[in-house]
C-alpha cells in the first residue's frame, strides 16, 4: 500500500482563506470582472465571467467564498470550486494545482 502524503495545515488554511477572486485566474482559461455588477449585500462582492475547460460560469465572490449563479452552487475557494466545479479535480489534485500556480509555499498571508 502506498504511503499517504498529506498537506500541511498551514498550507490548507492559506488556500481556504485565499480570496476567490485571486484564485479564479489560477484555474480558468479566461476571467473577466463584470464592471456593471452592483453588489447588494456587501460592497466587497464581485461578479466574474469565467471560462474553463469545463465550460462557462458566472461567479460571485466575496473574500474566500464564491457562488455560481448559473449552477446555483457555492462554497469556500479550495473546498470545491476549483476541485470539482471549474477544474474537475480531486481535492488533492486541486491543492497541488493551486500550490503550483501560486508558488511552492502557497498563497501569501496578506
């Protein structure tokens, strides 16, 4: 049986806290912010038009949270948008993909 390698809790925390709007360009072919979007609940929300190998999406983001308006599904960044929804990857593969995209140590805490 192969040894199971896990990710450091610090890396997973940084990926979970990563703003979804920052992660979108790392996982999509094309990302365009919707300049006509007027947030209702919070001024930090943004709407994005996203194209990936899996299709086109309209994504609302607020911090690390996201919501696909067409698919009517949402969560926190690394938990499912990149893993299943946009990339079609397993959790481990999504973490590896994001880590490679932002650098070996994962996203900065800024």
